[in-house]
C-alpha cells in the first residue's frame, strides 16, 4: 500500500491541526491505507479539546488527484469488496470529516479530482490556487461515483456542476468553482498554504464554544433541509444493485486502459 495521511499541531500555533495527504509520484491519489489514515486522523483530532481549527492540504503542489488506481484491480471487480470499499473505507473516512466539530479548511493547489473533490466537499472553508483543477472524470474509467459520494459532491458544488463533472467528465478551474460558491477564496498559486494558515490562525483566536456550536447548528440545518433526499440515497446504497457493475467489461476496460496508458474502448 502506498501513501500516507498524517497530522500534526502547528509548531508555533498549537490550536491549529494540519492534515497532510501524501502519495509521492501520484499527485496524492488516495490509497486504501490513506482512507484509513484519514479517518484515524480526524478521530484523533476530534477527541482533543485544544484543537480549534483544522487545515487539510496535499503535499508537493497538489491536493489529491483521485483514487490510487494502481490498487483497483485487487478489489474493484468483486461486488462485495467494492461495496465494502465505498461504504466502509471511503464513507467512514469522509464521515469523520463531516463529524468534526471545529472548522475545517481545505488548502487546494493543483489537482483536486474524484476523491480529492469529495474530501474538499467535507471541508467548511475552501481556498484554492488560481490554476487548481476540479473534476470527477471517472466515466473515462468505466465506473460511476458511489451514491453517497455523489450526493456529497452534488451538495457541495451544486447539481449543475456535478452533472457536468459526472456526465460529461468536465474539469473546471478555480475561478469557475469560486463563481459557483464552492470556493471561499482564490489566491495566487504558491500562496494557498500561507493564506490557509492565516485564516486558521484568525479562526483559532475566536470563541471555541461559538465556533463549535455554529458548526453543530449548520450540520443540523443540513439534515433538516434534505431528510427525504438523504433517505433515498441511503436506500439506494443498501440495494446490492448499486455495485453490480463491479465485474462489468466497461469497468475492467476503463481501469486497464488507465494503467496501460491508453484510451479506453467502450
């Protein structure tokens, strides 16, 4: 397994936790180990009372390019293994971000695709470099986004943008996502970490009780605004048909083509 997700308190600002995605040579694509690391990191952070804000970033000029496709042949073609991956490994990690009671800032540079977009959608505030790129072009790989994850992305970027990303495999730039309201701020390339740090330090001086209660209230508001649609999504993912594409020819062809560095033939 490749890649890691680590976290630490800022040396000179102990109230700020930094979570770093790292998968060298793969633009920080999320491996299965990294999903488990991400869940563990946020569970550890959530158990602390001294952390007032979290910054999530990628290492080496990219946020996260998606999933680590090199691992996919080992599990994605089996229905139950695929279900477990999305419903347990991925969703539990994303849920750990959503459940965090302190503000979470995403500092986004370079690629923010697929899994990276999902992680960004779980954050409260999102800063991005001017040339950051966003999308979920997994239709090129022969598989859909899992329903819970698709609902998360549609809520984050808006249904029109989600349709463009999922149905047309469109990749959008930071100004476009800022115009849609997804990004809090667009900054000059190379300054995203600096600006995220400044925002985090500013938040860390605010009332921790107020920010936690505001975060909890906003989470309850989200639940109240869409209980019926959420229930439908839960029902759909419990239906085994959701993952029956696992052993399909298109699924196998899309992943094989990516790994062989060729165009898929659907």
